[in-house]
C-alpha cells in the first residue's frame, strides 16, 4: 500500500535524520512531501545537508527564520496549517526535539492528522532545556512514537505511552555508518592525515587535534558560563578545532568573548561527510550536541560532553562519553587528562541498532496507518 507521508524538518539535525528516511520511504514506494520550516536558513546549516546527503529538495519552504520560542513555534504552526489542510497526508512525521518538531506535531494533531514522532522517548529530565519541553510535549501529542533505544521505550512506558511506542533503532546509525564507509573508501582507510577537509585555518591535521562544538542555549546564552567554557577549551594542551554554530558566534560577539585564542581555532560548521571525516581524523570530541556525542561513539572516538546530563546514556558505558558540566571545576590537569584521554579498550555494543532503522520506520508507518 502506498502512503502519503509529510515530513516537517527545519534544523540541521533533522536534515541528517531525513536523509535515510527519504531513501527508505522512496524505496518502499511511498509518496513523501518534505516541508522545510526555515528554522535554519544559513547554507552551512541547511543546503549542504540536502546536497551532501542526496535529499530531494523540499516541496514547501515556510521561511520562518529565527525568533523567540513563541514567535518561532507560532510562525511554523500558522504557516503549516494551510499546507497540512491541502496535503492531508496519511502521516505527519516530525523529528527530534526542536521548535519545528513541536510546531509540526501540534499543528497536525489539531487538524486530526495522524502524527508520528521519530526519536521519541528521549529525556534529559532537565526542565530548563527548550529541547526537553519539545520532546515531552511532542511525545504526548503524537499517535505513534518511534523510539531509538530500550531506554527511550522505558521513558515512554513510564509516562503511560507504551501502547503508542515502537522501538525502531536510531536512523542516525544508518546515515553515520553509510557516510563513514564512503569517507573511508575515498581514502583507502588511510587515517588520519589524508582525511579532514574544511578544518579551521591553523589546525595541523598531522598533529593530534580535538573536534569541538558548542551551541546549546544553556552553554551559550550566559556570558559567565560561555566565557568559562571557552577559557577551558583554549587552555587545552592539544589543538582544538571549534566548528562554530552561528548561535555561538552571535552570543560570543554580544558577550565580548574572543573565540580564537590559545588552543582554539575557529571554523565554520562542516557538511555531514566533512564532520565524519574530521571526527575520524581526531583524537576525540568535545561537544554539547546530542548528535555528535553519538557520532563520536559510532566512529570510536572518545567524547567529552559539556553538560550535566545526556539523552544518550548508552554512550557513557565504558567511558566512551564523559559528562563534564564545569571543566573549570576539575582543575587544569584533570580537565586536560579527561579531554585528551584515549579511546577506551572496551566494546561498545550496538545500543542504537544495526543501521536499518529507517526501513523499520517505513514498515511501521505502513502497518499502523489508519484509513
Ligand atoms: C536549534 C534547536 C536545537 C538543536 C539545534 C541544532 C530549538 C529550541 N533548538 O538550536 O535543539 O540542537 O537547532 O543546530 O529548536 N542562527 C543563524 N542561522 C541559522 C539559524 C540560526 O545565524 O540558520 C542563529 C541566530 O542567531 C538564531 C540562533 O542561531 O537566533 C538560534 O537559532 P535557533 O534555530 O533558534 O536555535 P539553535 O541554537 O540553532
């Protein structure tokens, strides 16, 4: 049976998840309508993912841009209503935990259209994070919860949502391993010297380096917190390639914080294959991104996460990922040892599935459709 599925996407991590889903829906013969909200509009955060990951161009672009949470979420909802009314898909598919996710879910549910939430059931239990509001509200609005892990299934069951939940595995594994194989095939597996392109000027890829990203509101919006995190990165004894999200650049400028100093070299966000290559060539990763924590885990590089908690606790097993909320409090020696630690000598298992999650999603959407 051929379905009509409408994906609502808008921010960088959603485009990464969209790539394997678009391929799987196409392979299953479903009609796929892609609506881009415009939450991310810089080419580095949007266009390069469509071209780099072979995603069909969006059918509709809402062009909402940046704004406060209410303004951005409301603008997506207002713009989506007529599109959803016109298309009346069998499923509205929303991804992850951004304002675009919540807006898509609320618009659809109010028009009595079935909603499926990809990457359902993740919880940080940190009610100060905008992503946590978006996850919880989206899960409770949606009709079908596509959970990546056992832990996510447990969270959904604890909130009374077990009947709507299905474990599919994580579509990020599908895309990450596919791109890793392409990158390695290009270089004949010769790591790390021949790999990374697009690293910040001043990084010498022949010497050990760390990849760093920082963009969460709780790390960038407060001047004291951001200043202290940047100091800690700048003081590390190895070169640090900071792939700066525009939010970080904007907040650092507002707060009068200089990013490119000490060990830090600042560059632009990388396209997906560039990021995979940069991580493969690196000694490790320092980040507050959910996706990058998992990519480091899948690519077998140690990760240090600049947060108090993670939605991906499976990455913590065996020390592949470590949470360091306040590097300054560790003292410079302990911080440097943590950030530059070698990869653990323990197997990681496959808590995120086998790289065929998108196929499972396509099959479940067909099985659970209500007509
Ligand atoms: C959003 C998501 C976050 C996700 C991240 C991935 C929410 C609440 N946050 O955060 O969960 O991890 O995307 O990147 O939905 N900006 C630009 N160009 C752009 C987009 C943003 O310059 O194309 C700047 C603007 O200064 C803007 C700021 O970044 O005000 C924040 O953008 P926004 O989309 O609100 O949130 P992100 O921090 O990108």
